[in-house]
């Protein structure tokens, strides 16, 4: 059901050579660019009509209007199962606790007497938040996108999610209910590249945004890449992934359950176990079959995900080697189930989120840990972070110097300007002193 990669018995290679030995899904965003380019251009020129037509062509749903009526959003919350509402409310409460602590404050540094630099944090004015609606329903992604945007102080928040045939062309009612719960009343029945293009170019129904965030399929990722620059993006999200670093003391029942929980997202989802215990590897693999048989989405998602080239059990000589492997892999979600798990987790350098010990499964982070589940995939955790309040903020430096403070450093500015063969830069300083560089 799942392959093995044996890295024992020899020194592990460095850097990219080690990454190349590890399992990874194929996710060719570049190839998808040619598919999304005409869609985005059509939306640019024809607006909402193009969004509607591409939705009908690609999602098989014909809608009359892209903007979801306010009464549909409010009605979805009124009809929401009370237990689901309570769970969402707790998810929101915990997410707010964590994300509120991420707020940045304005800070002024006095560089010299009379010379200061202030770093001021300003939220983007308007954001478009994408919530997938394909194989599964993700009201949790509404929470994970909206909460940090709100805590950052973003004034304009719009949500897009694909139209659903069974709900009359509206996004799934649980998505709408989550929006209502968070006070978001601007929601669009739009999915895929056409939703990203709608946000980027604006239409008669949807004003353009400054930033687009949220996970999606390969066509959403390709549209983000194509339109990056016109809009800011959080990341080009690929297939979801879990890596687990475990030693002989870990419970194979837990490990199998956690691998399966990630595999049920998508047939391209990655499930990777890294361990120095062959006995644990055997026990975990033995646990997979009965647990898979007892769950849902077996043949369409879980089995192809576990059997795919992106999933494997990786055997290493020890936890030190295991740490090197998981750092090279740079997982979206990394569980540490070893002795002294907190100390091991503290040494991890590359991961979107780290889950410590046997009672912090990834699914806790998906919903109710308080952390954010919009995380870097495909090894991007080695250079990128998950979604946070900072994702929606811009730092602006405010430079304030008096005449005397400028005079003190003017000769250095002129010297550096001349070294770069940019004499007008120096002249912009000396002009303030009668074209004479102050003598120090």
C-alpha cells in the first residue's frame, strides 16, 4: 500500500541531493499556465459574464449572478447545525487568540540625534480570500483566511468559493454560514482561475483586490503565478502533505491514523513516515490496511495517495538523520513523535507547522489548535511561512532627519553616490547646503 525508502547504512547526502531522494508529488504549475491564461484574459475583458461562463464550462454549474445575495449568507447561518456552529465558534475563538498576538506595532528608532526611522505597519486595503469547494467542504479555510485578515485590520474582505449544483449555484451552505459567522457579507460563487482573475482585474460585481490568499487546485496556483505582481499572493499551494518523525516508542495506531487523515484530502496528497525503527515501520504498515478499510474515500483518494510516488516510509539510522531528512523535505505539516519530542521539535528548521507529541495530531491544527492551516507545501517551508497576520500587513519606513542630522552624514552619502557613479544622488544632498559638502 505504501512504498519504502531505505537510507540506512551510508552517509546522507547534502542539500538538493538529499531532497531528490525523498518522495514528492508531481505538480507542474508551469504547464497549467497555458490552460489558465485564456481564462484570465477573458475575465479581464468581459468581467462577470466570463466568470459565469467559465464556471458553467468547468464546474458544470450555470448561475445568474456571481455575487451571493446577503439573505443567502444569513440564511445559511440560521440553518446551520448547532453542533457545527459551536465547533466553528470555538475554532474562531482559538484562532483569534493566536493571531491577535501576531499584531505588529509601530516602532521608532533614533539613529542619531535628530534622525529617526519609524517602521509603520499598514494593512492591505482589500483582499480576496479563496476557499476550495471541490472534493470536500472547507469552512475551516474560511476561518483560517478571514481571522488573520480581520486581526490585521483589513477593511475590505471578499470570499470566493466555487458554485455547487446541488445548492442552486451557490457555494456550499456551510461555507456561507462560516462567512456569516465572521461578519463577511461579500461572497462570490466563483472557483478556479476565473475567481483569481476576478479578484485581480475586478469586474462590474467585484472590485479588484490587492492580495489573494487561500489554497486551491493546480489551476488556482497557476492563476496566482500568472497574476502575481498585479496582485500579491500568499503562496502557490500544492497537494497537501504530512511528514512524521517517529522512534520506536511511537504508537503505530496513531501513526497510521495520521497518515490516512492526510491522504483522504486528495489522491495527490503526500503521507511520509520517517523512522529509525524497522519494527515501527512494519507495525504502522500493518495498521494501514484495516484502518483504510474502515474509513471513507478509500478508492478515490486514500489508496492512490498512499500508493503514489509522493508517499513512503523512510528508514534512517537514527533521529539525527531523521531530523536531516525532515528538514530536507520541508513538510507542510510535521509531527514529532519521539522521546523528548519538544526538544526534537525545537531543532526543526523547515516545516509549515510542527505538531509535538502523541496528542497534537495534524487534524487538531486543521480545526481547533488556534494555529493556521494555510501552510507552505512542496518543500516551500524552507523559505516561506504559513498564513498569518503579517501576511496582510506592509511595513513602511518613515525617515525623518533634521538639517543637522543630514549634515552629519552628508559626506558619506556623497562618497557612496560617487562610488556607484550616481553623482546626482550626491547633488541631491549637497543642494541643501549651498552645493558644498559640510566638512566633518
